[in-house]
C-alpha cells in the first residue's frame, strides 16, 4: 500500500516539475525569443549573388549592385571590389 502511495507522490512531483519547466520555457521564450529568431533567419535565407571581381558569394541585400552588362546584373561584395572591377575594364 505504501509503495503505491510512494509511486503516486513521485508521479505527482514529476508532473509538477514538468509543467513548471514548461512554464519557465515559455517565459524564457517570450523574454529571449532565440528559437523564433532561428526560424526567422532560416525563412529569410535569400539568394546568394557572386561578386564579379573576387568571386565570393554574398546575400543579394548585402551586395553592391552595378549596372547591367548584356542583360546580366553584376554584383560586388564591397565598393572596393566594384572599383577594382571598374579599373580592370
Ligand atoms: Zn568581391
């Protein structure tokens, strides 16, 4: 009889601790939404463009766009690369 009572108490403690942990996780998520941030960064994975000068790949929003040449958009990783490419032409 005592064994069963003991098991019930253990189970009760386990459930209490588990729900408490879930509550804390929820609070932590609202204060530090790191998981949501990870999701967002994955969603906002954008197309990579190649720097016409050094060949490095950079996200389109970080690239410096140059004029079109024969219908192709040229991108550069930095203004330095843009200037270098210009001087090569
Ligand atoms: Zn470059």
